[in-house]
């Protein structure tokens, strides 16, 4: 077994998906489960009247000692808006339906509350894990603002090219003290690729996973007493981005942020066995701000992250002028399922692969993906004809309606 997940003793009355991600890696038994946090994946099997739950589909496959391929699970796209998994008998717990009360409307109050909640969460996690080292993966403002909070424990900042020199300057110009700054190249490193595929259960394109080996080495250096911090989707809360273009802003978080960035948290947790957290999805942040505010306040206020940073630091923050994105690593997500099945067979798990229906669904999705690329928006020569044609035909043929900004209609069930 490539990843070790043991069945934990006892039975819980209820387990939430956030709790699961603060506990050691394992398989837990519960009478009831609740996924009221859109970010953190919780997978389950039914065992009589109980649930067996884990952050790993792979672990649950081992628990039931068989694999049954789910043909509707493919790697056609870099992520999947679905609660299905690669195994037909294992499901991701469906996110609790939550929408905003829209009672927080004033930008100043939202900014002040956001800064306070970030600070409180940093202090809470430091207090929960005294003496542990905190590793921050730093890219743009979402993660930069985390390091501006008042801190008592040791913090290490890791940043990869092309952001690394910008973030090193960011720390220096703002007088931010950390234990260590760890710059990284963006060269493809496949030394842990198999572990990354297994830990993510083929849910996300591994070309976007980076610097896992370096982070693992830092965790091992500190005796596994480490917390990994990611600035997950803060831009979708405090600045306008594509999340705001969808028909349902909150569905984007359930079916995109949780299904993409949530898998980053899953992959790191399952490999490292440590808490992998983000202040923008803490329970208090969700309850107090995210499900109470008007997400379109940014249309009036603009990007308020610099204002939040100033409150955290106590003075104006000097941010990098640009936020370049690293190129994906040279990896083929189409190979992930094959690697996953190969590992299960090496582990001695009986595999029902359902090759013909899986092949058929994969080919059908590939064709649909090509057509969608040329008709969902104007970006290719063919789309100049296909985009308006699809828009017209979609009014009378619902099956071909353009759902680019309607993620709920794209859920794979």
C-alpha cells in the first residue's frame, strides 16, 4: 500500500469534513457525516448503518478490498465538477447547500471583518499546534496577506519561480520576519508523481501540483510537526474574478473551488499526514463572512486585499506589481488513471476495470470537449461560426445550451 491509512478505533456520532482534515490520516467510522465546508473532500463507504470516511478514495478501496471502475469518472478536463470518484462504490460527501443571507453589504465592514478573521485563524492554528513549524506556500496577495498577521510560532515561506524573487523582495520591503525563505525553480520534478496521483485520486491534473518533494522534506526535517498554509481562493472573495460571472456564485465554490483547489489540500494532506489549511475556508470565516456577505460588493469596492493587508500589518503594504503564474509542469493527466490502476494491482486489490464503458465514455467526452472548446466562447476561427450557432440552437435544444457560466448545469452525476 503506497499510502498508509489505518481504520481508527471507535465510532463517532458525527464527523464534518473540516474535522476530518484536522485529524491524522485514517479511516473513521461515524453514524452521520456533514460536508458543510465546500473546500475539504470527504469520501465515504456505507458499512451497515455507519459511514466509513476518509480523505482518500484509495484508502477506502483498500478497506473494502476491491475496486470497481466508475466509467463516468475520466480525466478529460483538469478537474471534474462531480461527487463521483474513480470507484463506483465510493462517493464524495455532497456539500451542504448553503447560500448567503446577504446581510453584510458595506465594504468597510467586510474589510475589517475579513482582516480580523484571518488574524484569529492564524492565532487559533498556532495555539492548536504549539511548537510546530508553519509552512506557507506563497504566490500572490491571498497568501501574502497570511504572513502579515501577528505570529508567535516559526514560519517558513516557500515560493516558486517566477514569483520567488518578487516575494523575497515583498518580505524585505515590508520588514516581515520569517525563519526561512525557500525559493524554488519551476522545473518538473516527478520523484513523487505516483504518490501525488494516488493521494489526489486522479481528481486533478498533476501538471499543476508543484514542489511536493521540497515541502515533504521540510515536514520531515521538523519531525512531521508542521502545518501547511495555502491562500486558497481569497481572490474569489475579496476581488472580482470568474467566480462572479457564474449564474450561482456559491455553486462555483461547491463544484469548482472544492473540486480543484480542495484536491490540492487533499493531495498534500494524504502524502504528508499534516493539517493543510487556508484562512478563507475556516469555519468561522464561512459562518461569519462568506455566507453572510454580498459577494458582488467588489463591483463597488474593487480589490480590497491591499486594505485587508494594511489592517493586518498596521500600515500600508508594498505588494509586488505583478503576479506571474508558473507554467504547468510537463505531466500527462491522461496517464493518471493507468498509474492508479497499476498501483492497486501491485497492492493485490481485485480490480473490475469495466474497460469498454470506460473507453466509450472517455472517447465521447473527448469529442464533446473539442466541440465545447470551439463553441463555448469566441477564441478560435471555428468559434466565430459555432459560438453564435450554439447560442441560437441552445434556445430550442437544451442539451447543447452553452453552460460556460452555469456550473450547476455542468455537474457530472
